[in-house]
């Protein structure tokens, strides 16, 4: 069983993906981490993520050990990830890794921004997770503060709206809801309620 989960930053897609993976005993891949790791490789070398040729090199020689680096989840790395993800050759370099993960025996849960439309168009279940931009900013703000990263809430709101715009309007694999995806609006909902809704959809259609 392949479960594809898409949505913008801090919508709750990652939390939902991890919960569904645990519930159904499936491996999970946060595909955004691939783009974050690509960006972090550049940042660590003092190279701007907007440097397309260097971003392509980094994606083709991805250092998976960066998945364990605390800086992977920083706001700076996240912003860089959105920049490198807009380069078609970067997306091409990371495509096979994601497809192979999804197609492993037994299936998997993947979350990202183009899973249901590009990576796993034939997934058994697709979810598109959304939430109000201000609420998403507040969630991300709490998360960063817990990690000791200081950033103004207003700055985060601006960054999230800019990232939504960039992710939704890039030419290659934009963030968009697959026609056969289930829409889950997590605004004002507990994660338990969101998980309950998703499980009900899956269990009713397996």
C-alpha cells in the first residue's frame, strides 16, 4: 500500500505521514528532507542555494548523513530547500530515490509537495493537507522556539506565504492537489482528529 501526502509547510502532513506509517507498519520518507539536505550541503560550503549548477551537483551527490543534522530543520535550510526545489535538474536528480522508496515491497508512506502528482501518481491513497497560513506560521514558530531558534512570528508568516507562492507557481512539479486526492484541512483540528479522519478514509477503501 502506497500512501502519498502533499501539502504546504507546517500543514501537518509530516506528522500525519509518520502516524500513518506507524499505524499501518509502513516505512516513511519525508521527501522534503532530500531538498533540505541538498540546500544544507550548499549552506555549509557558503554557497547560495540560488546557485543552480552547484545545487545540481549537491543533489547528485546527496549526503544522507545530513538527515541527522539539527540544522536540517532550521528556517534557513527550509528557505534554501524551496529555492533548490525549483530547479528541474535538482528534482530530476532526486526523482529515482523517491520512486524506488515508494515501490519497495509492501509499500510506503511519502510526504512532500509532488508525491500524488509526480512521484506516486498511482498511489493507493492520496491526501492533500492544508491549513490557514497564520496557523501554520504559529505551529512552525512554536517548533523553532522549542529548538532554540529565535525568529519573529511576523517574519515566519511572510516566509510561509512567499514559499507557498514559489512552490505553487514553479514550472516543474508545482505544489498542487491531485484530482483523486482527499483534502484534509487541519485548521483548528488536533493531530489526533486528523489521523482519525485519514485512517477512516483508508480503512473504508482498502
